[in-house]
C-alpha cells in the first residue's frame, strides 16, 4: 500500500518576533511493501524512491521497519496485533532530506503509537516516541508531550516541550506540533488528503515541485535568512543528543471546539 499525500505545511513563530509561512509538500504514506506505481521504488533508484537507510536508526544507516518494531517491543507494544506505516517525503531522483517523518503503529486501523523522526540541517537526528497509557487509540483531541532534546533551528533553544497531535482518518491525515518554551516557540502543522499514489500523481508532483530535497533545504535557509534580517537571536549549534530516542511522554485532552 502506498498513498500520495499532496499536503500543506504551515509554520508560525510564536513570541516577540513574528514569522509565518505555508508551503505545499509531497508526502507518501506507505506500509513499506514494494510500491506499485512504476515511478516510485523501494531501495533502488527511480524518479521517487524510499530507502531503508534513510529511516529507522542513525542518519544514512537506517534499518527501516525492523527498527520501528524493535522500538515498539522495547515499550511493550503488542506488535503482533499491529499494522505499520511510514509517513515521509520520498527521495526525488538523487536528492533526499526530511525535516520530520512519522512511523505510525495501527491496531484495528487506529493509531496507537508513533515515532516522530526529526532531522536538522546539521546532520543530526532524534526520535520522539509517543503513545497514550495502555496504547489507547490516539484521537485528534489528544495532546502528547515530549521534552525537546535536539537542536533544530539556530533561532530556538534546546529547551521546552513539543505538543503533538495526530488526526488519522480514512480520508486525510493531520499533524500538529506546538513547540513551547517560556512564551516563545513554533507552531507547525501538516495536513493533506489520502489518495492512492499513481504514476500520474507522482509525475505531476515532480513537475509542480521540482528539485525535491534541494527545494526543502532552500526554503529552510530562506526562512532562516528572513529571521536573521529581523534580528532574531542566532545560537551556536550544540552537540547532538547522546541518545537516539526519547520517550518522556505525558498527555492531556484538548477541547475539540
């Protein structure tokens, strides 16, 4: 199974200095079996491709799905009952960079755990394991908290917390990440309709948003330049986290209204 999510991502800096933007991005949602459309492949070159080495473990040395399953087992998740999905931006030709991907574990078609796989432009990666008590299904109103461990932006400290929300339905997927640090922070969202990936949709995506990861990195640096011009404090890059994954999770419920 592979689906093409022609998504929108929205970012808004919160606090004294304002900056906001919305971009279109192309994600796929896949169960990691061999993709069916001819223009996307697994572990080999194509117009679009998915490679195990890009996900699940150290950057460039990933293990793919077995890594996610081992993480779940370490948290006593019932993997025998689960389905597994990866939500990610695939490589376009030779180019790959993913600010964040999501490993999702489903039971009876409902998300019951996920891992946010976060990458920065300095070559570092840290993963945040998220689940509710007893691995209850995660609803849109549920807010899962994790302590920020890794440096992502030179304009934000390695402090504060992430608040994750995941809405997963048969029709669409919506993710909200609200980073908070003493009145400062960033709100980021990702949302899009779930549609079967086809050669037509994948070819159109490559023509509409060419250059893939090069475009993503270029947009990141463009927003960084705007913040620098606005005189946002610029911080030195600290060492990467010592541990590859953290599970410092609490949660609450947000009023859906």
